[in-house]
């Protein structure tokens, strides 16, 4: 009885053991299946992550595409490719634009030196980033370096300068020159005007300063240039004598004017007969004279150069004391080389005009004006541009407006320091009433008129302008 029970229990235990073994094998097979599935999923995800879509850009017929090969087989083994392939088709684009596009699509950090302004045309098919960069450097002649994960593309000189020098900004105060005048010279010297953007020249108009931004060596060089250019301009003292001379005062000084009419233009000529003059003959065309509809006084205009030996002040004083002329003005002005200066003397003539709004008072200038622009030459001479004009009232029109007669002379002369330029040939006529009488008899009562005679005498005066330029530095020395 007990034997049968033990046999039954043994068979049950054996059955349970075989069941447990089957369950273990089943669970193990499930686990292995899950592991295999996860491995395949991981491979698919890895492959998917390394793939990319095509990117096309049709701007100006330029295009770019990015492709990823899914696998590369070597001896039956499949290897995933980490670096994508790029295809470009670009025509006539700037290098900076292309590099910016390459950096954006590849996810790389790239900087192009601002001074690089090359234009490129390229058609590349399925090339890696490293290959494109290598070809780009060969084609453009540039170099690349990597700093903290950033690729910098520039010329060899610029890269060397980046490593050795710092970029600085310095402000240079000017003492004599105008900042705006020097800025163009400095920009041309630094290459900024030609597109070089590594260096910049700015202007502080308020304080007359130059602002330099660039590398140390460039700033040092331009500061030396600024020091040479920022020098005080040479000054010229211009003394003018404006004289109304009677009789032949001009001839006594050695000036002989002449005016000849040839082919519609008046030609001035003259000679300086004595040793006071600095030149011999002279001559020049004044151009056609336009009729203003009113009679003009006789005149001839021209210039002479008198030597430094003439004591002009003494001659003019003697002329006044003898009653042969009058000093009208003796201004002296100081200007710098190549800067205009002018002297203006005269009156404003008022006249009335009528309109629907009523009567208005207007003015016209009747003045004499002298404009000069001196320039000191490298050999110490003075090249001077002269413009003299004299406007005066010659009458009135039916409306009561004054008629202004104009006389003008424009010339250029090269003189030595201290020589005198004479502008003249402008004549004015004045009619004066004179009384001639017989001494003693003209004072007799009732009969005195018989021994007196009244008459009108026309007096001619020549307007002479003497200009004497002198270099101030020479005077101080």
C-alpha cells in the first residue's frame, strides 16, 4: 500500500520537474527574442540618425544637396558612415557666402577673415566636408587654423598677425590738420578705400580726432604718417595798397600799360623800363568785353611785378604830399598757404522798387573786391591767384534802378618773397571847376570879374593796387 503511494508521489514530482524545465526554456527563448529585436531596432535608429534629406536651393540657379550613404560593405560587413556627403552647384558667389552656407549645413563653426572678398564658382558632387575645405584652400590660396573648435579661414599674413598681434583702437588728436582731410589719405594708405576691412579709420568731428582700429603694427605706421602730415601750414602775409594816382605816377614806378584790340579780345601788354622790375615784357588776353548798354570810362587792365628793391611806402607817401595821388586803403591780411583771402571795400546803393505789395527798398553793391589765394611752392616762391573786380554806378535806368558797370581782372603770378605785384589800368575821370584870375586886378570892385575866368578841367585818376605777399616763416627767420 505504501509502495504504491510512493510510486505515485515520485511520478508527480518527476512531472513537476519536467514542467519547470520546459517553462525555463520558454522564458529564455522569449528573452533572447527581445534582445535580438532591441539590437535590430538600435541598428535601425543608428542608421536613421545618420541619414539626411536632400536640400535644394534654386536661387540664381545655384543648388546644394546633402546625401548620406546608408551603408558601405567591406567583406560582407556593414559599416555606418558618420560624415555626410555634400553636393554644390554655385556660380559667382562670394567666398564668405559659400563658407556661411557650408557651415550652416555641416553644423561646423567657421569664420572667414573680413578682408577676404573673393568670388568663386564651383560644382562639387558628393564630397565630404574635409575634402571641400582642402580644395577650397588650394583654390583660393588661403589658409585655415582651428581655435577652440572654430575653423578660421584667412590669408597667411592675416593668420600670422592674429597669432602675434592684438587688434586695438586708438584715438589720435590733431593739432593743425583737419581730421576729414587726413582721413582719406589714411584710408588709402591702410587699404580701407580698396575694400580692406581689417583696418578702419573714423573721424571725431567734434574734437578733430582720428579713430584708428586695427593691428598694432598698422596703427604704429599710420601714427607716424599722421605726425608727418599734422604740421602747421605756412602762413602768407599779404599787404595791399589801393591808390588813386594822378598824372604819370605808375610810369614813374616803372609800369607802362597798353591795351590793343585783336580779334574780338583786348590784349594787355607792357614793359618795365627800369631796374626796379623783376621781369621784362608781359602780356595776356583779357577776353571779350560785353557791352552793358552804358558808356564806360576808358580803362586798360593788367599786372606787373616789381622787385624787392622798391620802397613802395615811401613812394606813395611822396605822391600824396605832392598832390599827385591819394591812398584809398592799406589793408594787411594773414592767411595760410592755399587758403583764400579777400578784401572788400565800397558802398551799398539803395533804390526803391514797386510791386502789388507796395514799395520795397533794395540794395546793389558798388564795391571793389580783391580775392587772393596764395600757395607756397617747394622752392620757396609764392604762386598767387588774383581776382580783382570793381563795380560802380554809371547811371540809372528809367525805373530808377542804378546801373552798375563792372570791371574785372583775373590772373596768376609766381613771385619771390617780398616782391610786389601791381594791378592797374583802371581809369576814372572827374570834372572839376577851376577859376583862373589875375592877381590884384581880379579883386577890384565891379571890375574884378573881367580879370577872372572859370573853366572845367577833366582830371584822370588811375586806380592802382599793389599786392606784396611775404612768407611769415621767412620774416621770423
